[in-house]
C-alpha cells in the first residue's frame, strides 16, 4: 500500500462516490422499471472502487492484474451469455460461493503475510482488532462458500432437493457454532496457526450442515440469506484491508440481504431465527404424506381455456416454478398479447417466494418483455381475484393453496397465499395430478368446483392456447 493512501482525501472521496452509486443501485433495483439504471449505477460504483484501489495500492504488476481481469472477465461474459434465465438461481448461488471463497483467501493471505497488510503491532504480532476481523471474515466467508455450494447442487439437480435431516442436527450445529465463536475469541490471545485453520475448517463444515437440512424449494430464503452472509464477509475483510469501499459495499449487501430474508420468511410463514439456525427446511417432512387426494376434479383442454379467457373482462396470470422449468415465459407473454387483442385486461400476480430465488418470476417475465405495469405483488393484487373472471395458474402450487388459510394441521398454515380460488374460474396448468409442491401436501384448489385442470407441459399447453385464440 502506498504510504498515506488510506487517508488520502481523494481516495476517500472516490470510495464515497462509489458507495453512493451502490446505494442508488439498490434503490434502482427495487423496481423493474428502474432496474437497468440500478445495474448501471452498480457497475459504475464498482468500476470507481476497483480503479481507485488499483491506483493507490501496490498489489501486483500490471501484467498480472491485466491477466487476472481478462480471465475473470471472459469467464463472466461467456457464462452470462450462455446461462438460461431459468438457471439464474444456481448462477447466483455460484456467485455467492465465489464471494465467500474470496473472503477466505484474503483472510488467509493476511494471516500468512500480515506485514503486507499493515496489521502488525509493535511487538511483531497481528493486532488484536485485526485478529477479530480476520476470524469473523474467514468464518463468514467459509460458511458462505460451503453453504452456497450445497444450494447450487440442490438447485441444479445434482443433489436431492429433499431435506437431509441429520440426527441431533441442532445440537451439532450449536456446538460447532459455539466452537467457532470460542476459537475466534481465543485467537485474540493466541495467533497460533492451528487456531486460524481450525476456525476455517469448522466454518466450512457448519456451512454444509446449515444448508443440507433445507428443502430445495425453500431456496428463495436460502439464496437471500447467503447473499447477506457474503456481504458481511466482504465487510469484515474490508476492515482487515482498511478499505472503506469494501466496508460500505459489504454492509449494504449484508443488511439488504438480511431485510429481504426477513420479508421472505414472513411470506413463507417461517421463523427468521430458524432460517439462521438452518432447520426450517425440515417442515417438508412434517406433512401427512405427499400423495394426491383421491377426489373428483375437472379436466379441460387448450380450446376450453382459450374460450373462457377470450370471453373474460379480466384475467390474472399466476406464474410459478413450473413456468420456469418449462421455459414458458415467452409463450405466456404471447398469450397475454393475444388476450389483449380480444379486449381482455391482463395482469400478472407474483408471490414473494414463487420460484427458486427472490424475484425469480419477475426476472423471467422481464426477459419475455412483459410490461412492468402489468406485474403486481401479492399485497397489491390479492383483493382483485374476487372481481376477476379467470385466474390462470401456471406451475404455482403451494403459493395458491387455500389450505394455508384454513387447515391448521397443514405445514403451510399461516403462509400468505394468492387468493386465486376467489376468481370465477381457475385454470391450473400442471404436468399431472400426482405431483405435489415443496411442502409435500396436495393443493385443495385442484378439487374446487370453479377449477379446471390443464394437464400438460406448461409451454406446450400455453402454445396450444395461443393457437386456439387465433
């Protein structure tokens, strides 16, 4: 580090501007209409922070830095170009793992070469405050890495999405967490290598233990929490590196991720504390079996659906993970356009936890160029179902289940759901009657008198409806 770089007023000003850009980026990302601007501001802020850091720190030779940036840039560019929008959740999980590992590597580098980081005291040992920052940073980073790897494997289908419940998992988790915190405290008085590496190893283990018990469809909250963890890991490393931009950015990501996780927990009727403890996915195994109920139900065709919707005044479309799996968002937008040509008012209702990550459905609909002003969140549109002619549900199961409001024995009881059953007619696309949602319970909506089941691949069914509308 150049002498005086950390207190150079121009450097502080540049990091301040970068921090403001990050804040404005988060503000922009809060709405689909301003999300592009938010992304650009975030990129600008990151560019300012990176350039300022490279100019004011003697990190490596320009050739080494250029090669590293080129390699990372090419990998990121190719990945972004090739990744399908339906695979965004696992991509985000993979990115979180990289942030976590970066924090671990920075902490390890600082521990092995503290002089280069300016954290040595007069006695030749690492400063006590730096040991705390280093210990917390490596712990949070390691938890983020291993937890994100498990989340990626579950989301990508490489690992079962069902909760893996270890015997005595809560006792084990508490014991490991207590051990990590105790060793971080002990690290302040003893900087022996075994203490640092034991904290690192235990943190990798607890990240695995926290995420393994969580069901695959509870991933929206998991992704949000891992996002928060990655932010706090970056903030801790910012203190170690004396880099205010990292501190600001990490704190913004960590706090916004925690707030989003809390909102998601409320949307799923989950305890915020149980999310942090890693046991909330066990709910999936507490239901009274996942088999479909043997009750009469009505089956419809694409022609039936096209006729009913073309005669309606308003249709509310409810997308879910089934739409994402079938990649039916473009066909769905085409269907919406056809309905509007028939004079039908079309709206889209988004549940906060529909899909596999926060905003999953919003991203897919935006990719299909669905107008922003037609997309509404649960609290803004729920009251309209009672005055709606047709509710068109495409792959959204538990978030439309009326049992959440009436059946106290149901594992989803108390979870806010979309009131689709109040529409005059409900059209529900599903592959078969045998499947159930992540909670492992059947959906009462299937058997309502006003529900017509459209059993088929979501994309093929919507395409057939579009043809029928012609």
